[in-house]
């Protein structure tokens, strides 16, 4: 009798584990955590009962980092790789432009199919990793592993009530409210599945991305909005919050449908924002530091993981997390633990599974978090950043650096490089710049020599860095005696008018600049084409 009971328990346990292998990834578009009252330091709040309900069943991540724009964050989630590896550094088809994602990349749905062909996979909603032309691109989501794709291909919809949807390569004009249509499509797809088959659903809303508008009645509780262009321009944040409420309402409808299908209790839900809010809707005082920048307000996003896999739910985590970590987390939620054996050496991944935090067996998974933005047409926002628990180093592509103690200065108001660094500051600076250099493997991200004097004039006296043609001094003291030499010690230039020299024919690579100014360290420069 005891053996029968034991066998019964084993069978039930096995069925439970199998039933738990469903994952829904929900991506909100352009959403900062400070619109949620359950995040520390929030500046505004909006009623989101269905998103909030995830907290009781999950883990809230307080320090989740994304890239500052849509396409690059999505490519990182799908491949587990940073943008400097995939080439998707900006907005595909958007301002500044970006390379499209290589269709040969190893993706979440491809690996899930290799692990278990019975896992159903769908991408519902915004794709934004390729251009819609040529027409063959429309099947790229399917080519990259999804059984089903249904949604807009581009980034920003022209209208939430008149837009083009692509269903496995076939276009149609849709007049149903986009947020509602996304959930309609997700529910319809879920109904086609066999009750016992596991599934992975990537649900990517366009909301609350612009164009700002008044959602249909019944999806929000704002009664004083007219929906006119003038009112939208006068009260953009109110419309933004109405769009968030409409998204939350439809997320609740998805959860209700999962409940009716007896799938909610066996489904883990990951909710994130793909980047922070735009300048038009941002809550930060400095609007130049919102979406599209590597400041915290551009890359800090809300993130919650909830469901049956979470041990000791209703927790918050201080762990440093990057959106690339969703890649391995999804795979391991399906019990695919040896996925790394499928990763070739020439396609390294940067993901760290969040399962130790989900299972409450560890409080950290990585020592630092990294973010970046770069475009085909470069501008002053392009750069890379890395933070550890307390400090954050920002390196802009034109050469400027900024360095903050986020624990003491979460709003990034005090650039420590404008003053004298303490010994602790200096240790953290050197750690982050060396880690960034080791990660990216392209030149050096350490303009401050270890132990050297650390005034701004020592750090940022030349620009741009990398340079292509000219080298200039920030302090306008162009008559310094300077020596430029290569890695072999060969002098390339020596004199007092370096800013008037043309280095366009100089070979690409690393160079060193030394001035005759007392206490100024040797500065590393990168020459690009």
C-alpha cells in the first residue's frame, strides 16, 4: 500500500512539474518603474490592479536594466547577447537607425524546439527587429523559431485603431484597438493548443508607446479627457497613464482567459518594460536623460516574475539584472538546464539565469549590469555604461565619461569625476572601467590611470575619443606640448598645435597622448575609420 501511495505521489509530482512549464513574457513599450506606486521613489502612480496582482505571486526586481531603446532590448532578450555582439544597437528603422538582427542568431524559441518539439511558441505583438521590406522579412519571426507570429512589424503604430497586422507573413488592416487585438490574438492562439502541451508566449504591446491617445471607454478610469490633439498636448502624462491602464485591463483579460483554460496556475509570467519613458512622458526633472540615453531614467525598467516556479513569493530583489537574463531564465523555467551546450564558441551569450533568485537559493546572479546604445548615424547619446551595486560608469562614444555613486546619488546629479575621487571611488572606477574593457574588448574604457591624480582635466582633456581625424583639448589650451605615439612607442606627432593636425590617414587602433602638463596622466585614444 505504501508503495502505491509513493508511486501516486511521484506521478502527481511529475504531472505538476510538466504543467508548470508554461511561460508568458509580457513587454510594455516605453515604461519606467516610477509610474508604479510599488516601486521605490516613484514620482507618479497609475492604477494597475492586474500587474500589481503579480506581486503576491512573484518577485519584484528593483534593479532591472534594459537598453534605452526598443529594438536593442528585444534583440538582447531573444538572443541573450549584448548589442555590440548582435549589431542591433539602436532603433531598427527609427531615428539614427540600426542594423537588423541576423536571422542566424540562436533564439529562445529555436532552443525550446530543440529541447522539446511539443513546446508551442508564439510571438504576439510588436516585432521591431527587422524592416517590413523586402516582403520575405515578414516571415523572419517564423524562421527564427516561432510557430506563430501575429502583430505589427514596425516600431510605432500610426494609429492604435487603424494599423497593419502581419500574421505569419500575411498582412491585414486592423481597426480593433491594438492593445485589445494583441490579447484577442493571444487568447485565440492559446485556444488552439492541446490542453497538456506546454507553451511560450511572447506578448509585446505597443502600449504605452506613442502616439498618445484616449483608449476606448471601459479600459481606463479617466473621465476628464477629451481625446483632442490640444488636450493630448496639454496633458500628455494623463493620456499616457490611460494607455497604461488600458494595457493593464487587457492583461487582466489574458489572465482571466488562462484561468478559464486551467492554465494560469501552471504559467510563469514575466512582466518588463523594454526601456524607460520618453521625454514627453518622463517623470524625471531632466528630460534630456529619458528614453534613448544610458542614464538611469533611460535604462531602469520595471520587472516582475510571478507564478508557480517562484519560491516564497511576495518578495523584492536588489539583484542587478539585465534584460538579456530573460533568455536563459525562460529556458530554465522549462527545465532546459544544459542549453549552453547548444551555444557555439563564436556566438557567446551574456545571459545569467534568474532561477536562483526565483527559487530563493541566491540573492545575486551577476556583479555588474551593462547597457549601451549606438546608431548607424551616431550622436552624442551613443555610449556604454556599467554599474555595480553602488557605482555607475558611463562612457560616451565621443570621449566623455561620467561616474556616479547611485546609492548616495540615485538621480545622477553629482558626477564624481568633477571632483576628487576618494580611495573607494577610485577602486570602483577602476573596477568598472576594466570590466567594461574586458567585456567589449575594443580599446580601453579606463582614461584614469590607477593611482593617478583624478581631476576632470586629467580625464577628459581631449576629444573625441574614439577620433577619426582631429584631436582637441576640452580646456581650450591648444598650445600644450603634446606627444602622440602608438602601442610600439613610435612617435606619431610631437608639437604644440595638435588640434590643427589631420590624422585621417592614421591606421586604426590604440594610441597614447602625453602632455607636458604636471600630473596629467597618459591618455589612451582609439583611432577609427
